[in-house]
C-alpha cells in the first residue's frame, strides 16, 4: 500500500480568479462523471423476473460459487459431490451477504444524498438511482434465498441480521463507511469479471444474478469513489485519522461476521453430508470456509488496484501502515 500523497479535489472554496476557473472546470468534470453514471444506469437497467430469473430454478447439479472465489483448492479432502455442495453453501451465503450489506449501503447513500439535496441535481439523481438499485438488489437476494432454500437440505442458517449490521456500520464516521462501501462495490466487479464469468461449471442462473448485479454495481463504484473523495476534502486531519481507526474497526467487525458464518456453514456441511469426516478433514473444512470468506469479503477488495490508488492518495504512509498492520492477521 504505497502511493504518492495527493489531495483529491472535487469541490473547492478558493476565491482567486484563476483558481475559480480551475475549480469550475473540476466541478464540471465531476458533474460529467455523475451524469455518465446516470446514463449508464438507465442503459443497463434490468428487472428481477423479466431479465434475471426468467422463470428459471436453481440446478443443484451445478456449482454456484466458482472455484477461484470458493478457494476450492483448500478443500482437497472432499470428493466431487462434496466440493459442489461446498460451492452451493458458499454461493447461498454470498447471495445473503449482499442482501445484508446492501441494507446499510442503501441507508448510507440515502443520508449522503440529503447533503446534496439543494445542490447539483445531477448528483442527486445519480444517488437516488443508486439507492433505488440497492433496494431492488435486496429484493433480488431475498428472492434468491427463497429459491435456494428448497433446493438444499434443511439446516442452513444465515446468522448476520441486516439491521443489526447496518446500525453497527452506520455508527461509524462517513469517511470510513464510504471507504468500506467503495471497497465492496469494487470487489463485486472483480469477482464477476475475474472468477464468476470465467467458470463454465457455475449454474447459469447464479451466474446471471451476479452478471446483472455487477452491471449496476459498476456505476455504484464510481459514485462511491466520488462521494468518498468529496468527504475526504471536508474532513480535518484529526477526523481523517479517526476515519482510519473506524475503517480498521469496521474490517474487524466484518471479520467477526465471517468467522461466525464460516463456522455455521462448516457445521451445516457436516450435519447434512452423507459421510462422517475425519478430524483432519474437519479442521481443513473449517479453515477452508474461513479463508474463502476472508478472501471474498476482505482480501480480494483490499488488493483492488483502484481502491489502493484512492486510499493511497488520501492517507499518509503512517496511516497506510496502520491499516496494513491491522489487516496482517487476516491476509
Ligand atoms: Fe447491489
Ligand atoms: Fe451497490
């Protein structure tokens, strides 16, 4: 995590004439990016039933989570059927995780939108569309759970409660919440492009869900970036320092949820699997689920090049070092 320190400028209050002209140009460039997000949002807009589900059901003969994201190589003890089942458990959790995360994201973007309410109406429209899309995504992931549940043996539980998680996340400062959000939206794009789209054995329906999701998330990632940078121009150095602390706390809280769900999913596997696992296989199963979830929801995102560029431009080497040190046990 090293990048030259350069303060991002989206809105400035400088008063000299030449600076005014420069600031106007920056604001216009920024408005153009928001306008572009609206245009893309309208172009890719989809409906849950008509475009994504199209009357299909999940085919349990197929995998859900692609091998690369599922870290399937860690489950070398498992036979082909067991690996497919592990991929289906992870795929169900992946869908539920997004349904859960998007509760807080929608609420946060709603709050951020209020700050623009009487300002640039292009910005307002782009953010209203963002929130509207996250509401639709939550509905999509709730639907998915009702479709995946009957196709799998009973006993699966998704433990994190969306509103509990949202309240915990939203108790932190805006700088850190937008940082976490930008990280999530960026890894969503990476996951689809680098893994989900490339695995030919993944269920077509499951793949389509994350394809359509990614198409709208691409605009969210741009908007997150601009809103996070805007927030960064408003905070004092002390507030930014607190933002780093909050971000570290948020990542630790995410890791707590992952440990809980990884344990629940490993237990579910063992309860319904037809063969009893040996002690070393149980250890590998538990470690495998946790490592896979950490990769999916933390590690893959903090390795995203764009995320590192944005973060690196905002923070001092010492602040970046704090984050790197905090992440070390998870990485
Ligand atoms: Fe979403
Ligand atoms: Fe999103």
